[in-house]
């Protein structure tokens, strides 16, 4: 039975070479096109991702008033750290301090004084700070969440001498440590007294604190007397506020960050991140009066805009081409089968059942279409194996077979004499 069936298909192919060749060639071309087209879309998506990943989007928090420095609340800084939106997040803060070079301090205290004696002498020198030339220095102590937050530190990183066991990562912790200029005379491992002086409203809050020197650098850093960890500064503000409350003073030295710089973690989610920044309170109407978040994504938009437009066109066209090709396959198969109505009528007159004729016609179209799909898929796999997609091949095969099935069922259910009469 199987040999007879395939013998029949072969005879039909020889008798209708042009029609059979049309089925095979059309399915080959359609299969090749539909398999290569998704690869074009995938390559465009890959290029888009590489472009997103290859461009760094930076941002900062700046003041709405150009002449003023923004003070970002510590709560906002914490939310930014926990948000997960940023690949790199740099925070810088500072406060006013007074310090004496080691030579001046040791001249009064002697070598290796006790902590109590050092504090007494330090306070004595502070009392003379503004009334006479005490030799003390007043300036800014900067606090960083990471070494890379300060460009000047990065510039002189090779010149910094570190205490054993410490390196650039020490600024990411909360130990009471600092980095000072060699000009102050302090050696690595020395503990240095500072006087913090900050304004809280109309009240000036002062307090003595000590930091261990773990790094020294030659010369000076513009605008500061030294550097310390940002987490240590936060801990100092909390300690100071607790002490003030215990003494009956209820004003608070609020922990704030003066400058924030960041890079976006996932550029493809940039618009979502912008929305999340607002929704999560990182930038609300309450604080936007004083500062704003600026994200510089101009270069990214210029680079990905044309690629995204091209990708949208390819994806939209793919659906159109897919529907068109499947429809063409359906109608080619439909028309070829409908053109054989007289032949099916003769087969009916010779005693073959409707079911048998239907199965023969479907098998014939299936074999020709399957051959074309195999040839097309084989060509694609030979050129680019990754482009082979069985699902697309199955859909093309299904559409051809479905077209044949509809045509056959419409044909064989008609009376034989009506078919022959239409032929005449």
C-alpha cells in the first residue's frame, strides 16, 4: 500500500512538473527568508544591547541655585544606596574643623602625652586660636564613601603612603581614620585631635574628636585639610547628637551629603529608573525646590535611537512578512489542489472514496512542501546553524497542508457529475 501511494505521488510529480516544482521552490525560498529574518532581528538586538552596555550614563545631584551647594539629606542618600539603580555611587560631604600641626601640639604636650593631657593642651590652644597666632589651621574635612569619589585623591594615589593593613578601601568603612597631608607632620598610626565646628540653625555646635592617621600624601588637596570615611562622619553626627541631648540641648547636627555623582546600573531600564527615582522619593516635590537630579543621557539617546527605530521596523515587518508568506503558502496549495478537480472526479468514478482521495492529496502536498522546507532549512543550517528554528518550519508546512486540506474537502464533497459538467 505504501509503495503504491508513493508511486502515485511520483507519477503525479512527473505529470505536473511545473506545479510540483512551484511548490518546492516557493517553500524553499520562504523557508530561507523566514529563518534568516529572525537572525537579522537578533543581530540588531545584540547590537542595541552592546550599545547600551558600552555607554556610561552619568548623573549628579546639583543645586537649583547655581551659587549654592546642595545639602542632600542623609535619608535620601540611604535610599539611593539601597535603590539598586546605580552601578557606582559617589558621595562627598564636609564640615569645618580646626587642627594643629604635630610640631606645635608636641611643643606643648611633649612626646607621647596621655590622652587626657593632650585634650587639655588642645583645648588651651583652641582658646588662643582667634586671639593670637596659634599656628593652628582651619578648613574643611572632607568625607567620602569611596576613594574614587575624590578626583584629587585618584590623581595622587601613587604618592599616598598607607599604614600597614590599610589601603584605598578604608574609606568605605566606618573606622575613625583619616588621610592627611605630610605637611602637618603626623606620622602613620598617630591619633590626631580635631575640633568640629558646624552651624545648626543659628547655633554653632563644636566638639572634639580624634582620628587615626592611616594615609599621608605630599602637598595639599584643594579645599580641604584631609579626608575621612563618610560612614565615620555619619557616626560622629549621631554621637554628637546623643551627647547634646544628654546635656539638655535638643538641636541636631543633621547628617547631609554635599555632592553626589553616580552612573546608571542598567541603561536599558533608564526610563524606568527615572520614574522609580521619583516614585521612591529620591526626588520629591519637597526637596526639588533646593536640588535636582540630573542624568546626562544625551550620548546614549543619540547612539541607540537609530538602532531602536531600525529594530522596531524589523519586528513590525517580520509579522507582516510572516502572515503574508503563510497566506501565500495557503493559497498556492489551495489553487493547485482546486485545479485538479476533474482528476479527483475521475478517481471518484473509478471507485475511490472521498477519504482516500483526501488523504492522497494531502500526502502529495505534504511531501512536496516538506521537501522544500527540508531543502530551505538545510541551506540555512549550512550557512548559519544558529538561524535554524523548527517552529517556523512547522508553521510553513502547516499552512501549505492546511490550504490543501481546505481545497480537497471543498472539492470531494461536490457531486462528480457537477465537477465534470463544470469542466465542459
